[in-house]
C-alpha cells in the first residue's frame, strides 16, 4: 500500500526534477482503509501544496470502497495528512482525473464508480467545505472508464472527458466515448461515439 501513495506523489513531483531538485518520499497514509486503485494528484485544496484524491476498491461483498481526499494540514508536503470523505459509497476502480471549469480555482474529479462515470464538484469553488461529501453528477450511467483523459477537444473553453468504456449509450464493447461537458445554468452531458 505504501508504494501506491509513493508512486502518486512521485508522479506529481516529476516536473521538479527538470529543475534539478531532488525527490522526497512522502507517506500520506501508512494504513489506507482499502485497496487504493484510482489516484489523482492536483491542487484540490491549496494553490501551493498538492493534495491527493484516492478511490478505493469495494470488497466482493460490496462493503468498503469510497473516494477520499488527502490534504496536508500543515500546508507543506511533510504533513501531517488528513483523510476526508468525498463519497463513502461505491467501487472506485480503473481511472480518475482532475478537471477545472473556467472560473474555478480548485479542480473537481471525474471517476469510475460502480460501473458509472461520475463528476465530483469541488465545494472550495463556492466557499464550501472540501472535508464534507462533494456534490456529484453521473455523466455516464452505463459504464466507467478503463482509460480516461480530460482536455478541451472542441476548443470551446470547457473540459471534455475522453474515455474508453465497455458500454456507452446502449452500445456494446470497445467503443471510444467522448462526453462533452457544457457548463451553463446546469451541467449538460452529451455522449458521442467516435469511430
């Protein structure tokens, strides 16, 4: 388990290597509450110190799982690190990624949860408490993603989610799924099958 968290932070610190800085191993949770499968490092609660969102696998009986935020309570990488719950329910597997809407300071997270693709909105962007469960929106009720990337594909200034899925809009395996997110009065999700 320790190596998983080390790997997550090593990935976040790789850009520093380009500047000749050394890498330090940081253990954020020596005993995580489950098997950490989805790991995303971004500036979820601070603009200067990264934090980590970790999705845990559920047990065969459906217990466990959930997605959690690890943030440094000292505003330094040395910690101590505090774990809070974003969503305590669900089997988090495969992939997750940070996304940032125009005007937001702190990214949200898009994650595979129990055979669905779900957006979690970071409450820090409207003065909310990130240590409480985050509001969410299911953007694909039919499948999670084996591979997932967030980018502005159509150049409209809004994040687009590109993922592979086993089922999308009632089609079957092997299709590449692109979900275009429009952020207006509410979130609108449309699914397009790419050939």
